C-alpha cells in the first residue's frame, strides 16, 4: 500500500515544526523536519568558514558531507553530520541565517531532494518545509500552508530563544523574520509559495491548542486517519 503523506509549508516561525510534531504523534506518522536538513548543510558551511551564499564554495563541499537523519527513542528526529549529532547545534540563531542562504542554491536543493522523497516512500510522513507541497511531494495526500503575521511569528521565535536561555532582542528577531521571509520567497529555485491545491491555515491570534485542532480538523477532512 502506498504510504500517506501530509505536506506542511509556510514561513519561518508559523509553528510548523511544533504542530507537525504533535500531529505526527497523534496520527502515528513519522515527522520529517526538512529545515533541519538545510540547517545541517548551513552548519557545515559556516563551520568551514565558507560564505553560505557562495555557490562556488558550497557546492564542492556537498559530496564531502555525510548527512543522515535518525529517530531517537523519544521519536524525535536527530541530525547527524559526519557521524556527529548536531541536533542542538543547528538551532543556533546564526545557523538559521546560514541555512536560509545555502537553501537558495539550486544544487543544494537538488542534493537534498532524494533524501526527502525516499523518506516519504518508506513511511507515512508529515513533512514540513517551504517547498514540500510544490516540489518535494507534489502528490501529497494533504497540503497545508501554515502562516501567521510577521509580528506574531517574531514574538514566538523571541520567546523560544529566551526559553532556551539565549539572548534576544525583539526588533532584531522581527527584522530577521522579515529578511528570511524575503530570501525564502524571492529565491529562484523552489521559492516559498502556497501550492495551488494547498489549504491556507492562518494561526495569527490562535494559541498552540487552537492551531493544533484547526490542522487536525483540516487533515481529517481529507484523509482517513
Ligand atoms: O524551517 P527552518 O527555519 O528550520 O528552515 C531553515 C531554513 O531552511 C529556512 O530559512 C528555509 C530553508 N528551508 C528551505 O528552503 N526548504 C525547506 N523545505 C525547509 C527549509
């Protein structure tokens, strides 16, 4: 039987990963965070002192990298770079910027495409990212486009950084959210865009529980889970 797939796309900070993780648990699907894969490439570039926007430097690095995904006993996705568990390291704020820059390079996207598709062939997945419904899994059973206002998203990101004990300045976080949206939306290859057949879910003003119920309802209207 064909595995089922649910694609969740949207801008950074819309709550995709938190919600997708909970939905996956609820439905018994595997959660695949594709942003973490781009973050791992961004981390590799930045650690080597390579400018993450410079395709001529980033692309030759790709074949040297061993990037793997694994699922811990906690059921959570861990990322490995050359055997090292980098799950925490890729969450640093500066790596968000490196990830967004390497993600604009077409050869990086092509390099990571197969890994994402293979995972969806092998499991029932909820996959979140920017181009899952448009490029990675155009045949997904359900496509959701999750968004919220830039202010709401910056506020969530800001709280997240504080909770992790990292220093943060709200105005800077907001500027970075807007800048990252612009880079993810304006890039030529696989820009952030709502697929024609995706359902728009706006979570501005909704808390986590409200957003979760909204998405669960939208999914259950479309697949038998
Ligand atoms: O979802 P995230 O913030 O962890 O993603 C990090 C960066 O990777 C983000 O700036 C956009 C990019 N990305 C992408 O281009 N395509 C995806 N499918 C997932 C993430």
